[in-house]
C-alpha cells in the first residue's frame, strides 16, 4: 500500500512554471506580479454533503478545483496557484490517480498550478485554496450594485439541482432519456468556472458573485452588501431544454433555489449592456439579462406578467 508521501510524489508533484517553489517543502514560494493584488479563496467539499459517493474520481478532482476557480472568476481575478488538503479513508491508488487527472486537467486549462497542501487519513474531505491576481481597484465585489443597474447571469441554471432531484427520487428516471440524465449529471459533477468571463467583466460589471447556493441566496449577499433590493423575472432565467420540459413549480425551484450552478450573477449599469454582451462573446459564454436592482430592499421574484410568484425562495444554508 502506498504511503502518504508516495501518493503526493506520484500524483501531485509536478515541475512549477509560475511559482518560485512548489510541492515538497514547508512552504510554497510565489512571485506576485509587481503592482497586482493577490485574491485568495478557500472551499471545502465533504462527501455526502457536497458530492455523492458514486461520483467518478476524475469528476471529483475537476469539481474540487472548479468551485474554487469560480470564486476567482466572481472576483475578476486571474488564477495563479492552489493548495490541496485531502483526507482519504484509505490510500486508494486508483481513486487518487483519477482525482489527480481531473484536477490537473482543469488546472492546465486555466494555467493554475498546485504548489502544496496536506494529506491525512479520515472521512473523504477535500479543501482547496486558490490564489489569483487582479489589478488594484479592478476586482469585482459584492458591494458595488446600485439602484438602476441591470441584473445578468451567465450560462444556464438549474440542471445541477434537477440532477440532485433525480438522485433523490423526486424526478423519475423514466421521464428522462439516458443522454438527458448524463447531461444533468455532468452539470452537477463537472461545472465549468467562468474565469474568462470574470476577467472580461472587469471595468464593466458593478458587482458579481458565483452561484453556488442558489440564485436567491447568493443574490441576497449582493443585496445585503450593496444596500439595495432586486426584482428577478423567473421567465427570463436561462435554462436547458431538459429543465424547460419539467413542471413550472420544479423549474422555479431549480432556477431560483437550486445550487451548484457555478455561473456568474452580476450587475451592470444599463449603458453597459453592449459591453456585457461583448464580454460574453469574448469568453464564449451566453449572458442573459434577468432583472433589475432597485432602492426598495428585498428580493422580488416575478413572472413575465410582472406579478410576484405565489411562493418564496431561499438559497441553501448548511446550518438552516
């Protein structure tokens, strides 16, 4: 059986390209670009809470890094480096090899390198810290939304939550084709962080956040930090054809309260609409205007007729 340091050497040690010193010493050494600020974020994934035991290790490695890169995207930061803390129930060589393959596949796509971390025995738990850089004054923050701004979202929402409802047995597998289920499962297990869009929105968006706990909850963070309110048109929210075939009630739940989308939700002044669409084209991702920011506090979710929906929505909270 491989030991802790054998696993690290075999699966997580690679030559550094951007760092001064990477895996293998007590600390990594980074070379920040002069005049840039470092952006740092950390996310933890716990088996049974953030992912199912049936997920393929390659997809788990991808997602563990993706959810952290999504935080950098929401800040408009360029990825530089990351660390990995990994608790494993046992030294499973096949699992670690697959996990590393998925992690490094996404890392290489975004030019980020693993520079250190820790491994230990215990329940499966993954904690990644990412480090990025952004020019002073150009970071996208939650606190910049102003009344009159338009609300935008990237990609499509709700498929990850719909996949979860299938796993929970709330949506029958017989209602989906095999390709449909695989598409939903991929959305849940292999989200694509919108790093290029975050970079393109610097100087365009007034605030931003990534959608990890559902639109209602995450938008609430922007509203609270910015001291504003918002109206969201649920019929304007972008969705896949698979989700659009479900009942209206299920669509609304997945779109507004579903988590694990890892799309960007952001605001911009009305005069920036063309620049927002240009940023989407440059990043190769669709952007959709879905609401507005207002002086009146609170979140209002309305239909195409402008009337409030009969039910309220809340995002995911680990301790609620």
